[in-house]
C-alpha cells in the first residue's frame, strides 16, 4: 500500500483527450496507471498515458475481417497481472488476451459458453486466475484461466445479468445486478444458490461497485435514475444513501481515497460525468462536461489517486480529466432563495456572510429578520463536517411581512375577482358593472378603464346616431341632436374648461380618499396619463351618465362625491360622442382645429385620440393598439386580473391583437393567483370563458370522479356503473331497470332514480317512487 | 354477469370477429371471459380486436391499458388529434377497420368533420407528420435526425414539441402494428361499420369452413409429423453449442433479411380506394426488401448499440414517462407469454421458437442481434410461416387467407393469434427503436 501511494504521487498530467476511431464501450487501466485499454464494437486499443498526451501503444484488433469476438461490451485489465486482459463480446464470447504473446494476435483464450451477449467481465482482485462473467442469458460463470472451461455457473433465474463485481475485501463474495432490479450476493464456492438478494431499483440495475475501503458498502445505479448506496454488513441490507440523477445511471465508480465520493455517468441523453458526495445528494460535487455524446466508461486512473479520471465515450474520444479542472456546480449554485407569500409577505434567504456583514460574523446560529418580526423558527443546522469538502453555506432567512391592512393587502383582488362580471350580459352592461365594482373598491383607474372600453367598443359598432341614443339611455339626447356641430364644439370648448375645473376638483377629493393613489400615480408615467385630464373628462363624463340613469331610476344611486349635479353640464358628456359617431361630419377641419385648441394642456396621446375622434369612420379596430398597450401595461404592473378580465369581456374585439402566448401567460398567472386564493369558482369561470386552447384544456383533463358502489359501499375502481367486487350494477334506472350510463337523477328522499327522461315521464303520471318504495318523490 | 357478456357478444352475427377463425373456436378457447366482460363493461361491447386478443387475456389487459392511456389519458396532444393520427397511420396499411373505428372516435372526441375529407383539410402541423408516418410504416430504418429536426426545429411553422412528437410517434407505430394484427388475424369490420363498399376488400376471398372440411386424414397426419419435426429441431437448437465464424453469422443474417418471400402479387392494387387515398401521400412508398449484400444496403442496427431496455426506455421515460412504463410492461408480457404448449403437445419450452419469430421480424426490419444465430430462424420457421410473418409485418394489406391457413396447419388458432401478437409487438418495437434513435441523435 505504501508503495502504491508513492507511485500515485508520481502521477502527473493534465486534462487531455485523444480521438478514437470509433465509439468506445468500456475502458480499463492497468495497475500502474500508465496505460489504458479502450474497447468498443469497432475498436480495441491500448493507449499509453504520457505527461500531456495519449499515445497509441497497441491495436489488438487484428486480422483482415475481425470477428465478432472483437466487438466488446466490456473490458477489464487484470490488477495483478499486467499483461492480462479480458473482454466481454456482444456475441456471448469471453476472451482473454495476453500482451506478452510474441505474435500480433494477443488472444489467449476463448470461452463461448454464454448464449447471449456478455455484459460484464471481472477479474478477481487478488486471485490471478479467476475471472467472472455476467451475461444477458441470465448466467454468471466463473472461469479458471488455467482451464478450458468454466469452473462454476451461477444462475440468476433467467433474468439478464447487467454487472458483476468481486468484493474487494471479501475473498469469496461477488455481487451481481440484474435487469429486473434485483441485486444478488453470491459466494464463489456455492454455485447452487445466492447468499442474499434484495430489490435495489425499479427497472434494470445497470451497474454496481464495491466501496474500496468500507467492507459492506455497495453502490448501485439503475435505469430509474438513482444511485443507491447499500450497507451489506448488517443482517438486513439497508439503503444508506440515495442520489437522484437526471438520467439512467450507466456506470458508478467510487472515488479513491474519498470515502463519500463516487463518480457516475449516464446511459442516455446526459453526457456529463458527475462526482457526487453521497451525503449531499442534491447537487453534484464536481462535473466533467467535456464529452459530446454519452459517456460509456469511467475509471479512476489509479486506485489510490483521487485526482485523475479517465473516460471513454460514444463520441469517439478518450479523456483524462483532472479534478482541479472540474466544474463545481456548488460554486455556481445560488444559495439565495426568495419567495412571495400569498398576502404580500416576502421570505428571503441568503448567505449569511452577505446578510450579516456589518454585524458579528462568527455567530453561526443567528438569524436576521430585518424589518419583519421574529416569529419564524430557525430551521436546520448541519454541523460542519471537516471531512466534507463542500463549501459550508449558512444562510440567513429574512421574512418581510406586509403590514396588516396596508396597501399591499389583497382584499381588493378577492373582492374584484368575486364581483366582476365577465359574461352573461351585453358588453355595455358588463363594462358598466365592472366600472362600478372598481369604483366601489376605490380603484378609480380601473373604473375609468372600464368606462373607456365601453365607449370605445360599444358605440362604433353602430355608427348611426339613433342607435347611439339607445345605448346612452340618456334623457337629453334630443337636445344634443339640436346642437349644430359648430355650436356644439364651441360650447364644448368653453364648457369643457369650466367643467374641467370641476373635474379636477373632484379628482382631488377622489385622490384624498384613495390610499393607494399616491403610490399609483408616482409609480409610472403612464399612470399619469391615465389620470390625465382627457381621461378624467371621460370618466366624469360617464359618471355623469350614470347620474342620468340615477335620475331616471331613483333607486339606483351612485355615490358621487363633491360633484353636484348641474343640468348644463349634462349635455356635455354626450357631446363628444355624437361627433365621434357622426359618419360624415361637415366640419371635420373646423372640429379638428377646435380640438387642437382644446388639447394644448393635454398629453400627447390624447391629441392623437381627440384628433381621430373626428374621423368619419371610426372602426373599433382603431382602438385596439391602445387597448393592447393598456392591457400590457396592467399586466406589467402586476394587475393581471385587469388584463384578463378585459380580455374576456372584450372577447373577439381584442383577442386577435394580442398574441396567443401572451394571452396564455396572462390567463395562467391569473388562474394561478385565483387558485392560491382558493377562488375556485372564479378560476373555473375564467377557464371556461378563455379562448386560449391550452387554457380551455385545463378543465378537460385530469378530472376524476371517485364513486362508491351503492351496494357494497366500496369504491368502484374502473367503471362508473358496475362494481368489481359485488358485480352489481350500481346505478340502475328504477323505471326501465337498465344501467344508467349518462345522467342519473335521483330523489334525495329515497335515493331511487334513473334516466332523466324516464323519471320525467314517470312523474307525469305518478307521484310515487317508481321503485315502489312508497316514497312520494320530489324532483325540482 | 358472465351470461350477459356471452349474450352480448357478437356471436349471433353471421360473420363473427375474424375471417380466418370460426367464432365457435374463439369462444371455446376463450379463457378470457373475465377480460371480455371487462371490456364489455367499459366500452359497452367487445370489439373484434378485443375478442381476438381475448384469447390471450394477460396480454389483452396489458394492451388495453396501453391503448387507453395512449388515446384517453393525459397527454400533450388533444384527444381528437390522437384519433386523427391513428387514422392517418392505419390508412397507410389500408386498414379500413381502424380508419372507420377512429373516424367515429375522432368525431366523438370533438374533431372537426372537415378533416375527414382528407389530409389536405387537416392543419398543416398534422400534415407535416406525413413523411414520418410513411417512414415509420414502411422503412423505419431511413428515419434520421433530420426528419426529427424538421418537425421540432424552432422557428419552423407549426412546430412540434418533443413531447408531442413522441406521442405522435407512439400513436403511429401503435396504429401500424395494430393494422398488422387486424390484417394478420383477418379481423372483420364491426357490424355497424358496414355500408362502405371498400369494406368488402377485407372479407375473405376463400371460405374457411370449406377448408376445414377438406382437411382429410392424410393431410392431418402429415401435419402431426410436421409438429414433431419442429419440436425435434427446437431441441437440437437448444442443445447445440456449435461455433460459427463471424462470416457465417453475417451471411445467415443477411440471408434471412434479404430472402424474397412475397408471392408475386396476382392483382396489382394500383389504385387506392378513396377512403384511404385521401389520408395518404405517396402511396407507392412501401416496404422494400433489403437488397442483397453489396448493393448499398442500409446499415444494420445493432441491438446491442440501441436496445429498448437500455436506451429506448430511458429516452421515452424522459419524454413520455407513463407510456414508457406501459410499453415496457407490454413488451415484457408479450416476450414472456407462453402456455408451454404446441399444437397437441404440452409442457414444451417454446422460448426458442418465440425468440426466432421475434428476431426474424427484427431481422427483416434490419435489427441484428450479435448474440443470435440466425441459422435458428431458418431451421425453426418453415417457409410458409416466414411468408406469412413477413407479409403481415411488412405488407399487411396483402395478407390472404391462404397464407394464414398454410402455415402451422395443425396448430390452434389461439397459437396463430399468439404469433400475431409477437409480430405486432416486435414490429412496434423496431419502429420505435429507429424513431427513438433518431431523436437521441437529434438531442445530442
């Protein structure tokens, strides 16, 4: 041992690779770590490991037409005898090779006892002449190299053997892993029966490896993407560690001199080699990312040197990886975590060194809760282990709680979600309703938006003035009609100013009432636009319309603060509309001029709007870009509720303007929010009303109804109408005595029932239960 | 309940479920009453495919589970699309049974009726599957990563996600192999599917009853001898440990692969009936015999390099987990299925025979097992069986009753159905392996 360690210290090298002619299936190193053999379907070569390069030493694949015996599934270099190699061939042959043979063909012995592909060969670690093989045909055979035939055969009971490994510490023991997920332990002296067997994985166990130092530890890797470490030293085999990887595990190799480290590579899809610390199963300790196709063979260069790893791959390269060049995922990992609570709480965990820099650093157990309260308990603390090479990360957890009743509270969200109407009424009424809901909840901006939407999309659809009247429901339309265009515009201009002052006044009161308002206004430029004069005009314009209604329907009163009703102003609101609606305005140019003189104090966007207000044909489409922008704005602001609600209410009017993915994204976010607030009904309504395919599908999948049999009261597993256990039809129609497969209607009094139409017919004639139980059934 | 099941089975119908197998025989052998009543209850009736598979209840349960999972449970593709893909796939093998069955299922699932007017009416995204469908059905070994890339590549119009694609691939190969089963067992159309003139094509041209009566004593004893001979061969194959050169093994594989077994088609079915042609593009593309060695044969796929157990499953598990489990189970069941009987003999180890059939099918699909001696195929599978197997696996629409009756004359019908199950699954696995290999290459 001492000698070997010294040898290892002389190993040097760097990360290097060489191209092979063909994909490799397996590799193995000789004991003194100076040469490596690569075997595959079309390659069988020995490379010397030089300081900075691989040097081809020998090509064992000789002959004009190499036989299938050269097509290797596995290869192993004897660890005692440096001239001896064994290969497992895909055609079922086990071949040994003697490098000391003088001729070109180094093949020494050929065993063709296996019927199927041999998956693995393994030399005994200390016994020179003992070779073990495991094959697809379910047999393991032990060969004595001095004899022509196998000395003993072990039957795995017809299941394919994927790996065989001699125990390093126990002379007589070997482990075999099987395609059905089992691992068996055998005593080499007893071929009749395995010593013990346990199920290690679901699906094939592709590989296993004995721990070089710990007598009872066996690592196994399987198709189920797990690496498990088993302790065999106890009476019951115990799983002591488990690492979940991202792909089927093809090979596993313990790292020399590092008790808890092992290297794995995967069978498919993932090309990297990982070195795990089994105690830290969530993140690889080190990763080698050089290969471009799946890695098929890994081996540590020297059995006492943990710094050199060799690997062969399907991409036809052979690599020597230096441990110091490995990438360490831990370093790149983010030990920070951030999570929002439902009600605006924020939890934040970060490296303690970052968090507590200004405070005392040495105190490991301390937690900081800047700004929040300290109700939250400290979670786990792992004792730092000096043998672990993992960077010790201690994190501080901070919880920021939102103040109860503060603006961040989500009550408005719940209220809004519950009160908004999304369908079932004409578009105009929906908008009105929603505007009022928003208003009631002190959300003037949203309220305004709804009103705006109503204007934009309801009337243009009917360009004639008369239909407009109906929609407006305003009592003084004849008056509007009597206005001449010019007159109206003039009046508009004049009174608008007057009006605006009033409006501004009302806005201010509004603002004062509004808790959030300052925040909202300050946060975004666009918010200001929305609160801008023009919008405000419209807002009040329409709130005044509501007043009109209120006047007509006395019981319908709108709370309207600081804005006394005045009759002259009431004409105004409707004034811009006829202009807007008028198909051909004779005064277009004049109106435009007036509108520009009307707008100097208004924002740019309004100018464009007001100019176009006068254009002869105003298709609803014209507003789409603005509305789209508005929706995006709301979504950006985090008010996805508004975006989705508007989307649903507007329906086809806007849907085509916004690309499907964005829509889907909004829907998903809103539905997610609704579900987190347990607003199932609303979320369901939203799903139902959505026009996105993927969203609508949400309600059509994964719905399971669990029902119990009415006879034996046990759950009915597969069919809705027949019980597996008592073989009775659970729901029989009381009228026709056939099984009901569709709608089943039943009386809640006597629980008899049947086909809907049969019951309806029956009850036309009789009031008694059709089952004859005498109950006077009631159906509503 | 069981009586009810019996009553409702379509035995009263004159035709029965199969053109080849008398209904009495199915009912006699049907140890599957339990399974059948299961299917009866779920579907309201037992369709003919299920009746036939009911001869092998263990497999039928497993098949039905996969079938339902594929068509009904959660998956990336919409339900109606799945049926439409099945229609496309089965139309390639002119299987009117499946086309009709899934056309109505397609409409039930809310599919757009106009799609049924033809492939050109379906969305472009589905149309783009056409090439893959064609290759999977007839020459899966041609599938390369470019085919996958074409469909999956981002930026392309109507692109397929890998998850969708894998489901579509499973659906297509499932339908292709099911079409083999339908043709191979001579499954007759369901009673309600009548009315289409094209259906007449799949009804038998020869009466099976006539054949039964004509079977005279001499033929019978001949047949009995054949079974004995076959069993002896199996014994020999099982025991012999002869060693062959690589050369010899390759030759044997190639011989099996290239052997031309198809009887010259007496009637050239040049024009495809409209009910298929509207779903089929490039109808002339069919299975092609591997040309004899040397003449630019496509490379064989080595089973050791890409196997279902190791590679196929791992990839499928990643992309479509449930299906991987179900298929894995189905393959295991079908490979292990045996009653240790052969014709009139019982307690026979049929594993070599089953292996030979399985490997023969993989062989004609270009998959080679290094560790298998293809000489066994030659010894165990008589020529008429090979003709049948190759026809059903590669050109199912050309199956004739004569082929069905001429192999294994003295074997039970259920054993012939067993052959069909092996055939169907081997074919499915072969197609999947090629497709999955292409995906693997695309991903790496």
